[in-house]
DNA sequence: GTATATTATATAGATTAACATATTAAGTCT
DNA sequence: AGACTTAATATGTTAATCTATATAATATAC
C-alpha cells in the first residue's frame, strides 16, 4: 500500500539477493515460512514488527528510527559503507527508505 | 517480548514526550487511537509496520534498515545531531535501537 | 474536595497477519 | 523430456492487531 512499505519490501529483497539466499533459506534463518516471505517482498502484507526484525536480523540489518533531518547524513554514510547490501545506488535513489511528506498510495 | 520491540517502544515514547505531545494528540496526527498508542508504548502489542510508520512520521522520525556493521557510525551520527529527540545519552546507552545477537527475555 | 488532563485498561467486533501445506509456474541443468 | 530449485499463489485455521468506546487510575491544577 504505502510507498514506504513497498520500499522496505524492496530493501529486504535486495538484501536477501545480495547475500545469495533463497526465500526458503532466509525463511529457515529467520523462522518465517517461504510463502510469507514472498508476500512480504511483494508488499502483499502489512507485516508485524517482529517479522521485520526477524528478517532484518537474518540479513545482518538493523532497524533504526532516525530523525528526519539527519536522514541525509545517514543515507550517505550507509551508501558509502556498503553499497552491496543496500543495492546499487543508481537503482535506489533513496538509499534504504524514505518517507515522503504525504501523497503516497 | 523482544528486547528490540521494547526498545522501539521506548524510543517512540521518548520522541513523543520530547515533542510535548500527549498520546491523544499524537493519535490524531498519526491516525492511531490513544488506547492503542498506550499499548504500543508499553510493548503490549506486536505492532504492524503501517502503525510504526504512521507514528514515526508524526514524530518526524524515519525508519531505516542499516547494515549492522555501520550501526555504530549511524548511532554516533544521530546522537550528535539531536540528543533531544532520542533522549539523554545517559539514559539510552544504545542510541535508538540495537539488536543483540540474542538473549533477550 | 472538585475539576481537568493524561495515561492505563477493558470489552467487543472486524480485519488480517501468520502459520502449515500444497500446488503452480518458471527457470536451470544434464 | 525429466529432475531440480526457486518463487508466486491458494486454502484453511489460528491468533493477533486494530478500531471504537468507555472507564479506571493517576496526577495536577484550582
């Protein structure tokens, strides 16, 4: 639904592919069934925080709440440190996730 | 349940208080009923991503998935930029959120 | 002591995530 | 073609969020 949600879904998929994991393998590590991962990556569900954390953990990612005004700094920082996990910068104009003022649907 | 979830809950509460908002006011801005915010801040629910995003947005926070190894850099960065929102550094040993290997009870 | 404001709890109902499992589809390889 | 792997979908069931509303608890005023 949300642009945000979709972007997180894309980030998860990119991170999984970057690590060379199949949905089933990731599912085993994270304790989430493959079918559900598919739905998550396709933005078909509004997943719960515990699921997001489990997946992030299995992908060596951390969930962070950062002040919006310091987002740019975080973005450039992350982009520099490991473009592989986040994905190619050309493909992801907004590094990990960004939240527009409004008007997404 | 999770240490992680609890930490995010605490972060949300701190951010709300830092902005001088009541649960009801935040609820109006985020479209989440006050009662539910209470439960979220107390870690009584495994909230959905859409709820987390709605609250973060109303608090001028952004949700980010950062590589674990670049977390320290992000932490110090955020800590420096606005200690008010995150809270007093002395009170929050781990800036915003951190995910231990395991062993949370 | 009586208002007022904020937060914590409670109940009931609607929606849906999450699970297990299976199957389909699509790609790769020998 | 057949065997294999991966991903997308489907069904049915369970468990939980989420909403609305109301109330209790707690503090802070007047």
